[in-house]
């Protein structure tokens, strides 16, 4: 916990500055409402790989300044966290610019900008954002959906979060389409995934709104993992636990990847970049080796 009790919080910001998150795991990205002080107080001990502190659509306009102050206060007193911390700001012209400018000097890992449309929005956000922080985006508009593969004008833009309900509204499509058997949703997910990887952006799957339907959430996680996703937006600890499990890497997968890595490097040193591996009964060459490296990277 950041504070031992919440009855009398400090009135001044502290100079504590959280070190940058070192791990690269991105299985779960938990959205958190900064008006809930009890939840905010535990962001330093969460099991979520990522935590997104939400200033946007879940916060009423009359309480956005209160939410922003809460984020700043808790961040300023937080010395470390196991999670990668993101602050989701409002659209740039609807308070987002001022929020980024205010938050720049606090210790967190990335800003996530809502409702981006094109490279101009990316350029403006990067101009405002301090050099030590990543830029993430919410993909919620038809313009961003069409332009995603061209949006990475700077390496600080690392991650895109699929806001599927807003995107469907932007496309003039009903939200009732969000079903596991719907080909339109499959197309949206596939295009989002491939365009993100084409641009060198990490894609995070959409948030499943029915929090208590854990089986439904698990099925979406499995479906998206089968498509190639490695990350999922989460509403709370129950969804985080499922996402961490489904998108995690098993001990058997790690052992296999380590074996392939070691065997390939041994054989490559002898000038042999293609060979049959008897243990796993597989022909190992450079593509198999690179896939093993990719899997091991996700376990760091």
C-alpha cells in the first residue's frame, strides 16, 4: 500500500519518483478509477502487468480535476510498483494537453491518449510528453483504425489499446456485434493486430464489460490468444488473474524454447543452421530459433 490509512491523506505532493518498470510482461492491463482511493492505494502491489489510471470517459466532467489530483498525489508518494503504470488522459483538445503537462514530472511509465485520429494527434502528444515516458493510444475512431499502420512516427509510441465499443460507434455499427462468432469483430481484431505489428506497435485486446462473466472473459482471452494477441484489457483482479493465466507461458513452453535456443546456437557455432532435434522431433532452423527467442522475451 502507498498510504497506511486513507482518513487523513497528505495535502502536499511528495518528491518520491517511481523507477521505470523493468519487466516486459504485458498480459493484463487493468483499468482503474482514480476516484476509488482504496483501489488507487494498492497500485504498488497489484498482480496486473499494467495498470491504467483512467481520467477519461468513466470520470464525470465535474470530477476530472479531483481524479487528476488523486493520481498526482498517490504517484508522488509511490516509490515502486510491480506494474507498468499508464495514465489515460482525455482527448488532447478536451483537457488532455493540460493533463499531460501537469503530470509530466510525476513517476509513471506512459500516457495513453484517447480518441486519436491521425499523425497530427501523435505529433502533438509527443511534443507535450516528457522524453522518459512512452506514448500509448486508445484506438477508438474510424480514422485511427484506417491509419494505424502509419501512426508510429516516433519510437515512443509503443502501444495501442482497442476501444471496440467506441470504434463500432465511430464506424456506425451496433455494439451488439461484439460476439465471439461474429465475422466483423474477427476482421476488426485481425486488422488491428496485423496493422499494429506492421507499425511496430504492441496491440492490447478490448475490455470485456461483463465483469462477473468470468467464463465469457476467458473465452475471449483464448480466442484472442489463438489469433496472436498477447495482452488483454481488464476491469479488475478477477479478469487480471484469467488474463495472466491464458496469456502466460507454461514451464513446458519455456523449457522447449530454451532447448531450441541452446541447440541452435551450439549448431550455428559449427556452421550448421538447420538440423533435426531428436528431443522435440522438429527440424530447427532460423525461423524456429527466432520464434523461441520471441517466446523467451515475453517471459522477462
